[in-house]
C-alpha cells in the first residue's frame, strides 16, 4: 500500500535570500530534509531593513518569497505588516485546503496575532523555532506582552531544536507550551569522520564572531598556556563584528605566530580543519544548540565548550569537556586534559552523525508533524 505524502505549507521568517544566501540556512535544511518524505510548499515572508520596496520572487515551483524592505524599526509596525503579508498569502497565493497543516518557522513576528492567522489557515499550525532571543528577552528590559501572548495560545504546537529552547520559551512567556524537540540538521556528507592524523596540539574555533561568543577569553587562555611553556597553536576561522578587536588583541599581545586567523571558511574547509585539530573550543555566554559544536561532533573532533543552553544535550565526557563560567585555570586544565586524552574520534563522529544527519532528523521531524496534524484532523471531525 502506498501511503499519501503529508502536505505541508511552510511559512518562514528567516530564509536564504538575495541579501544573504546563508541566512537561516538551518531552516532550509530542516525543510529540504522533508522533501523526499512530504510535499512541501515554502513561502518566505519577511520585513527587513532597506529602501521601501516589495520584493516578490520564486526560486522554484515550491519555494516563493514576499519580502518588504523598509527603514522602519518600530516593532508594532513590523508586526502589523508581517501579519498582513501572511494573510495575503493565505488568501490569494495558496489553496489552503490542500494542506494537512501549516508549519511556521520562527514564532515572532509571523504569529504575533496567532488567533487571527488561525482563522485564515483553517488547518493545524505548528511552529518550528530556533531563536535565542527568548533567553535574552529580545535584548530589552520590559515585559513583551504581545510576544508573550503568542505562547498562551494553547492551540499552537511547537517544535524546538533543543530542550534548552523549550525552557527559554516557557520562562520568557511565563506559560507551558505543547512542545517536541527535533535537532538541527548537519550536512554529514561534509561533516563526517576523516581517517587522518590530526595536528598535535592544534586548537580550532570558528564562528560568526559577535556576542554572545567570547573569543578573547580563549585568546587569554592560550596566552596563559604559552606562558606555562605549552606548545599549542590556535586556528581561528570565521568573521564578524568582533574580528577587528580579535586581530588587534593578538597583535598587541605578540601572539601572531601562535594564534592564526584563517578567515571565512566554507563547510569543507571547516570540516577539514576540525579533522586536523586536536580539539575544538567554543566559549559562549549562551547557545540554543550551537551548530558548529554539532559539526565538530559529527567530524569526531573532541569539544571543549561552555556548559550553556543546548550544548550539554550532546557534549559529555565521551566527546569532550563542559565548563561552567570563565575560570582561566579550569579552561587551561581542560585543554591540557583533552590534548592528552586518546579519544575514539571515529566513535564520536558516528554518534554525532546518527543524531544530526538529514535522514535521522527528517524522519523524527516527519513523525512529529504527522502526529500533530493527524491528531488535529481527528479532533475536527
């Protein structure tokens, strides 16, 4: 018997686009992973910074975008404009009844007025969320009642990329949510075990360098290791707002031969450097999940990371070390320990690959969507 594929309309707020082809690529990977398992239609709806203009385009028959660029920074206006664009798509761009349900990616601002949106979908709404903003209260001090109100709508079902994100949302919204956890997808065709000798005492870190990452602290730890007579080398990949500060620090401290910048790297270059390195380090004040740590896990590179957010859900004694806070001596000791430990890198990679591969994640994702949509269909009958 051939089972009918689930029909899902994905409405996304962040997605790769002409302004940034890598923006929210994790969302695209989640959806693409379902392509062989479900019939997907994607609508990218967004209000973003720029000269006032509507942009409407299609990447394929199943991937469309409606984007408004505007100079306004007023939250309320962005919420209203986004809501109107969602309603427009639901009314005039799609056949709503052909779908088993709607999967919104990133709760805010797409569903600021979720009860109104529900009137136009006529189907179940699931939300897949990745955002760390809830942990930081969106960077403001006041209560954000309009955003909190979304999560009090008990008709909504949530899929979060980590247990930590579930806790963040519930703490932020001051309410319990109906949630499941489906992790990010890692490209395990690229990030996989590579049977070659790693460079002894080579430390690697890579990121888009901005807060909450703290690369300068790792620089201080490496400097302290050098002062202790340890022969180490730190390779730093990536770019971002902190880059100039990072480079100046290294120059001022005379560590250009020890701390080396490799600049912006593609996925293959990152995977190769992880395979070459003795340890991957990641110091951050918070992470919902940390894709780079997942990638290191899937390559088999031991990890030393901050014990924050979703990282402890997969980093443990078998594949690295977790550290609370920023005690320089503790980080030094952890690096020395990992450099002197013979980890089974192939086993680490196999565990990471089985957890974060497209196949594994997509099957779990489809099961959750099927359960939610089928349950809601029965309730409507």
